C-alpha cells in the first residue's frame, strides 16, 4: 500500500486546524470543520504523434466551514499560518452571522461516529507524477504512430490526464482524517475521412482510480484495443445507415455506464430531488414522496451507490464532512429505496446517517452533495454478452459512449455510441451508422429483460461531472454488466437532423 507523501504531511496541518477550530468555538459556532487540500493535475495532449501541449497545475489551500445560528458560513485562504487559519474562521462566522437574517432553513447535521487520526490511501502502484514527462510522451507518441501506420487512419489525437488529491480534515467533534488518492484518464482517438464521410473511434478504456501501471499492463490491454481500432473505424465508415424503429438492444457496459450516470445517478441525488439544483441543473422525476414506491425498472434491476469500490473515481476513505465511505442500495428489485445523501440532507428528511456523499473539488469551494459510484449490479449466474445476443432476433449491440441528451428532470433522454452492430437471428451482422436510442427513464429500465453475469461487469466513469453554483467538477465511476433491453426506440440521427 502506498503512503501519503511526506511533503504533504510536513505541512502544519494540525496547527492550522487547531487555530481555526478553536477560534470558531470562541465565536460561538455550533459546528466547524477545517479542510486543507492539495490537488495536483497534469494534462498531456498529442496530435498525430507530436506533443501539442501540456498543463501542470497545483492547487493548495484550506477552507473553514461553520454553522452559527443554524446558518452556513464559509471562508478559504492560502497562507499556511495559524493566524491566517484563525482569520478564516472569523470570516466564516461573520458570513454566517450576516446570512442568518435571511436563512429560513436552520442547518443541522446528522450525527457521525468520530474517526480520530484516520489515514486512507487509494489503491495504486505507481504515482504518475513520479514518471518523467518524457516517458509519458514517448508512450502516447508510440501508440499514436502505430495507429497512423495503418492506411485506414488519417489522424490520431491522444490525451492523458492525471490527478493526485490530498486532503486533511478536522472538525469540532474530534474527527481527523488524512487522505491521498490518484486517478488517471488516458484516451486515444483515431479519425478517418473518406469521400464526404468523416468519423472517429476512441479507446474504450475507462478513467480509473489507478496509477501509471494502468498504462503498462495492469487493468487494461491498450495494445490489443489499439490494434483493433482501424478495422472498427473502417467498418463504421462503410456501414449502412440505420432504419428507425423499435429494436431489442444489448448494451455493453462501455455505453451503459453513461445512461446510468444521467438517468439514475443524477436523478437520485437527494438535493436535486428536493429542488436544490433547479436553478442550474434541474430537479428529478424521482421525487421524495415516491421513495419506496416508485417502480424505477424491471425486477432484475439492482443499483447501489458506494464510496468504497476499489479503483472507483468517487472512492474515498472519508468524505468532506468526515463521514466514512459506505455502500448502500438505491434501487432494489426495480424499486427506488434510497438516495445519495450528505449530513444535512439525511437529517432533514429523517433518513438516518449520511452515506458519505459530500465533496468539494478544491480548497476554494464549499462541499456540496456529490455523486457516489452508482452501479448496476450483475446477476450472479447471469448470461454472457454473447448469450444475450443469441436471444435477439432483431436488434442492435451498442458499444462505447459518445453524445447524449436528457431533460432537466432526468426523464426524457437519448444516447448515441461509438459502435453499433446489427443483430439478426442471434448473430452480429455488421455495423450500423447514425444510431441513437431514445426513451423515458422508467420505460427504459422497465424494459430491461436480462443483466449479464459478473464476467461482463466493467467499472467505467468520468473525470468531470458538473454540479453546483459556482460550478464544481467531480470524478465518478459507474459499474455495470452488459444488459438486454426489449423494444427500445431507435432514431436515425441523420434523418432527425433533416439531412
């Protein structure tokens, strides 16, 4: 297991926290928490095997959050001195004091056991920031050059994003946690122009909570995937346009994860379901009065949220309110049974303990309720992807994600993908183009007729889930098996575009 970097531990973390929390107590705060954070990010971009640009950022600072007179107060600073920490506490209390005059919702937090001197490090082997940039560029350039050698590829872009996030948290209840996690997102895109047709094909390798070992043989076969991309791209360019209509769909986890994110993940954030995101990102059809009764999907649908999945992008030891990572049910046997919660929302609606879904993306932002790793569970003895395909007479096999659209209540949606294979009489019969599937959330998930076994399960996700005002981004993973859906509406995107 990796250790937290000594240079982060050498910072005066305890002294700063003690100064801030003591000053908040002196000023009458009912609750106060202190968070010192360092977020290092690196992005490399190559085009046609040549380095096009690189960005290396380092965000360092601390934040103090208080509850005074039942009202939030927040302040952030960058100078790592006890005096600056005490001043930030004073500013946070001052904000709460002024805001109390207009606050109509007294803030209380659900109780959480004290976690004293807890340390947690994510599961990775090689710190990507220990690898020389030259080595990273050479690897991406070599992969790009290999793709360009194939006459079926005209251009290749390559991107590598790496993040190391370190957090120290302390609160007036006595919880103290120190954490470090690493995440990586590599992607290569091959493009081809053929006559009046243009298309591209991206790697399906998901972003992960792993280190640089992900690029060198642990967790994904990049050489194997890259070797197949030119053929898939050529087939797609030559493929016929889909005939619109109703089809049975076998959806690969490399596509289905995004549908889970948009139609389940966001829809079951309790703050959104209660209307707190309405001004920016909308609300949710899965309103609180339907908890325990809403038939979200078919009886084989079981969805969990978690902050503990190994290599998950939303995996932590403790959230930004000092709550230990957990696993919890969201949909059980097709029925809505739970929401994603922070400490305020869980107490406000009488739901007991928070399930650890508070997160801030930088020391300059206040924690808000954010998405856990929301995942569709496989069936213990479920079918393989091939077995599901064999049970379809007229359908489409969907692989990889691309564009998407969903309404402000997370109900009406449509999704496209990277590759679409026609299914005829239980067999794949070549690729199709211009495909999008369209449904309402409940119609779609109620049409699910089979979920694959554990061997079809993939943990995918995104680095950049957006939420909040001011906006914050959060990494989140979604695991799922392959799944079979019956009678889903397929659109021809070219015809829908009036072309």
